[in-house]
C-alpha cells in the first residue's frame, strides 16, 4: 500500500519537475548567463555598465519607479482603509453592491484600465474637456499625464488590495476582544489603537508589500503615460527594442531581485500574521455605527468615490459605440453606431485577436491544471510535506517575476534551437505566448488546489481507506471530487489573466498571433478609439463573467483572493 | 426575548443564572455588562441606574466564553490593560498584577505570549484580567465550557476561592447544573426568557417551583397521575399507590409528579411497584436504570455498591419511590 502511494506521488511530481526545470528555471538561468557573458566568456561588464558612469537612465528609472511606488502605496492605503471601514457602516444589502463596485478596478485587464483612465482624465479626456468648456477656456485646466497619471492608474487598481486585506482582517476580528477592552475602560480611540490596529497590522503590511511590488513591476501605465521618462520596466523594453538584449537581461535581473525580495517579504508577513484560532462565540467586528451626521458624511464621500470608480468603465462603454473619427474635439463623441461591435464579430481580421486570445487562454488553463493539480497533490502527500513551506516559496516564485522579465528571458532562452522545444526555435511561433502565460499563472492553480486539499478532513481519507479503497480509488472518488471547485475556480482565474495578458505578450507576439491586448494598443496608436474601446468592453465583459463564476465556485475559499497581477 | 426579569443580587454574592441554551441567559449577561441595550427596564448598580452607561465606565468586569484575550500582548499586558485605563500608577500596576497572577497561579508566566498558553491558563488569565480592576460586578459567560472535564472541576474551585477572597459580587452564566449548584450562593433558573425560580441551590434543588425546574436541575422524571384527597392515594394509570403517612401533598386531583432518579430505589423485598427494566447503565460509582412503570418511563440512579440485586434489561424489579421527596404540581 505504502509503496504504491509513493510511486503515485513520484509520478505526480514528474510534470512539475519537468516544467520547473525546462521552462521556468532554464529561461531564467539562460537570461542571467546572457547578462554575465561577453563573447562566451564570464564578464561583469554589463553590471558595471549598469552602475557605472553614463548609466543615468537606469538610476533615473529606479528613482522614478520607487517614487511612484511609494506614492501609490500611501494613496492606496489611505483610500482602501477608508473604504473598508465605511463599508462596515452600510446596511447588509447596500454593502453587497458597494463591495462589488469597489473591487471592480481589479477585474479590469491591465491595459483596459489604463485606456479607460486615459479616456476620462487624459489630455483629451472627457472630464478635463468638460471643465474647460464649462469655464470657457480653450485649453484644459488640468489633465492626467506623466507621474500623476501613472500614480492615478496604480492607485485606481491597487487600492483594492487594501480594501480586500483590511475587510478580511476586520471580519476575523473577534468582537468579544473589543468588548473586553471596552469593559476594562478603554475609550473608542484606545480600542482602535490598542486592539484594532495591532490586529490589522499584518494585513496592512501585506497589502503595502503587494501594492509596492505591483507598482514597481507595472508596465502598461508607464508605457502609455510615461512619455520620455523611464521606469524600470519600460527601460528594459526600450533597451531590448534598441537591440541590446544582454544589457536588457542585466536590467531585468535587477528588477527580478527587487520584485522577488518584496514577494518573499510578503509571504513571510502573511505567515506571521496568520490569526490563531479563536474560540466559539460571537465573532464579528462590532464596528460602532457612527452617529447620524458623521455617518452621512462618510457614506456620501464613499458614494462619490465609487461613482468616480465607475466613470472609466462607463466611458469605455460609451466610446465603444462611437463612430470612428467622430470624437476629435467634442466633449463626447458626436455619432453612435454598433459598427465597432459588428466588425468585431463580422470581420475575420478583426476577430482574429479574440480567437487567438481565447485559444491561448484555453491552452494555458489545460497546462496549468495538469501541472498545478499534480504538484499540489504531491506536495500535500508524503515526503514533500516536510519541506512544504520551502516548496511553497519556490513554486510561487515565478509569480513574483515581472512579466517583462519573463518575456525577455524567454526571448533569450528560446531564440535559438533548444532541446525543450524539440530542437526548434520557439520565438516567432504560436507556442511561446501560451508558455509565458503558463509560467505567469500556474501558481494560482497550485495555490487553490493546495488550499482545497488542506481543507479535506483527513478522517475522510482514512474512512475510505478503511472501507477498502486503494490509493487510486481514493484519489478518484474522494479527493478529486472534493477539490474540483477549488481547481476550477483557480482555472477560471488563470483564464481571466491569460485573456487580458499584455506585459509579456507585447514582447513575444507575432503578427499572426496577436492577442486582444496588443491589438487594443495598436488600435489606440491608430486613433481608432471606437475599436480599442469595443475590444476592451468585450474583454471586460468576459472577465467579469468569469470572475463571477469563479467567485461562485470558491465561496469561502481563501485561495480565491484575487492575486496580484502586474500592470 | 427576555421578559419580566427582576433580579436582586446582594453585594458580595455569587449568583448563577442557569438555563438551557437559547433561554436568554447570555443576552441577560450582555445587558448587565452594557454590550446590549434592553428595549425596556433598568439595570441598577449600587442603587444607581446604569442602563445608559457605556460598558467602558460601568465598572463591570466580564470573563468571556472564548476568553477574548488580546493575542498580541503578554499575560501581564492583558492583565494590566484595565488598570492602565483606570489611570493606575506604575508601581500600583506592578503590585496588583503580581498579586492577582499569584492568586490564579500564573505568576511564573507573566511574560508569556498569550497564544502559547494552554486553554486552562488562558482561562485563568481571563479571570485575572477582569478581576484585577476590582469591578463592582464580575460577570462570567460560561467560562468553563471550553475546558476538558478534569480541568473544569479544579478551575471551578479556583474561581470560587478567588471570589471568596476578593468578595467581588459575581454573576455566573452556565447551562451546567453541577457548576451552578456547587458555585452559587443563590441562583436563578431561566427558561424561555423568563425567570422560573430564584433561591439557594438547596432550595431550588429540593423544592423546584415548576416541572421545568425539577426536570432541568434535578433531572427528574415527570409522572402524570391523580391524587385522591380523602384516601390519600396516588393513582398512576391502573396502579394505586398509598402515600406515606404524615405526608400531605400540596395539590389534589390531576397532578404532575417530579421524581428525581435518586428517589427511585430498587429494593429486595416485594413491592407494589414492579416496573420493567428497559436499560441498565453502569457508571462505576453509580448505576442508572431506565424503567417503565405503567407505560411511563422513569429514571433511577443509585450507588452501585448499595444495589442488592443486579437488574437486567427485560426483567421487572421491585422499587420504592420516596414520595415525600418528590414535587407535586397541579396538572394544567
């Protein structure tokens, strides 16, 4: 019995091992080797170049990225904590709706969010134009550009991390703890400072680290709004476009180290902050309802914020109906039509990116499920459980590698014939993008499967064993049915991310294999705002539907917390 | 949920509120503490109406069912929390914390982080934290329900000792009759939101005021019968049982008789009561029997060593019922 289980575990580990070695480790190592060698010899030249004189653009980009990230974290924390607390002041029904609206920005695919904000607050955006017209000016008074625009996009998306983290933590706060403090004489302010805040600390730390990491590795916003200013990710992209792939590899190594450090810190803080279980009894955070007047004030402010959050997707929806060329100087587009949508599905060349993305998305789901489920099973059964924590870190690491770095290292590793590709060159073929997607997303399925497996009551397995079920039968009839919802919800999340993926696609796409996101960018560059918006709406609707489905399946599943994906 | 609850608790008294789950006892406790507001009625503390006073300034200490210890503080940090908010000086705090931790035998764990404590230790810290501020009233919300049985008995004694020593008026909510009986000076039995009976443990146990109290507190069986006043006989179905001489039941006519299991004694000699043994449960020191008398189930419990015959299921066994120790209620 034991021996057969061992064999099963080892078999389960094979796809993971092969995948990790051949397609994750190999490109990273190849990329780093490329950055360390000149004409086949070991050399630190590129790194000396990085930090030596004449490398002002690198320093500039590090400073720019860091500054933007710090401001993003501060603003996101302010906004997110405020919203999380005000949500508790709402009645149950209003809260449900408000929560849905408040997490919407996170569901927007990277590029879509950027474009939506561009339409609303950008130089030709609706709001600046409206204000200018209202005041009778011929130039807008203000509009978002450069630093400010990037910070705005980041805050728009990442403050949701704070809402989610803080809300979850507040739900876990035992109400009797607050009552105990109150009856011992602590004032409301004291209760907040001594009981609530210490309880929230791990959540705040986690959200801050996640936001900082996402902000550092963000690509879309700096690309669209950055202008001539360089950021770490856009610098790598520019260096690669200039043809100096090896220097780009060195820059990418730097970004990877930064990102991995923050990721490790985040994982560490998450483990530290895990709440010891509380006994039975009332366990909800009895936030005191504010008295009428202040409550009205904060709820009104929340309503305004949520309306502001709804503006960008609404604008995209509106513009998707605009006739091409009818929105030049007007406040809103002058003519409306269904043309953009009919072209989307009627014109084969316009439909092509959608077909590409869907096909690549499904392929990604298939591979991530095989790799994720089998390795999760191997990790929770048998020998590997002992090194579980380490494995967890190692396996989740690709999640912390910025999309720009993955794209670049794949170019370096598979730009020539390799054993892993059966002696072929992968770059320029269909297969390279699904591979990038798999690398970026498989930790999600791994995570959701692991947490589903952890929640299976061990006595169920023992009961099955006692009733005579062998290892294979236990797996097929007990374990798989029980983890299915978790796996599927993880798979749906993978599909969502793959459909909207932009950061590594922009480096890897071929003309025949353009995904939706890259097509949106090229439509935007061609001033075809209507088409770009129609693609975005299509993507957004798809993502929202999948998110809804995934949430339904993963109700009460902590792994379903929306994972950080880089803008 | 709570109705017509009118309780007066004397200073320094240990008072229990006993009732089945869902009877409203925890709600009553939370109203006394100020965590919930009654829709009507008042809470008086030392003659002062505190109904609208916040829990913060009410001067009421509470030991929570799940202890509600602050996990990010040490044992001492938890215990001194209340003293700090009362504005005690550092030396005062140190002295009082040391004293109370000694009283609960936790003086060696003062600097231990709370999550590392065992359940029993957490429980003692919770008591110390609530008692150290010397509140006007100390409230206990089923504080022993998360402990294992062996620990429960010893902790029960510790709570009693601590209360005696400090003299703090205590209100103790529980559904465990043994806890209520052993700890309390007086207790109230709560049922469906109303007080069924208030009295000393002996009073309530020996003279329950309703069939519910008899059933809940004494584990009594309720028999339906009829008392004939003139012949002083109790009719149970087809059986006619003479009542002991000198015993005058308070009611005649149709009655409900609450018979506690210890008042049903198997005997060797012949008896007019020969119920069928349905089951025998050996419990070591005691043995309990489930008997069937004239179609009505009746429980018996006796010290195993005093059992003169070993009853077997399916047999009938002669019994004696001590009617003068039973409670009689008029049948509605």
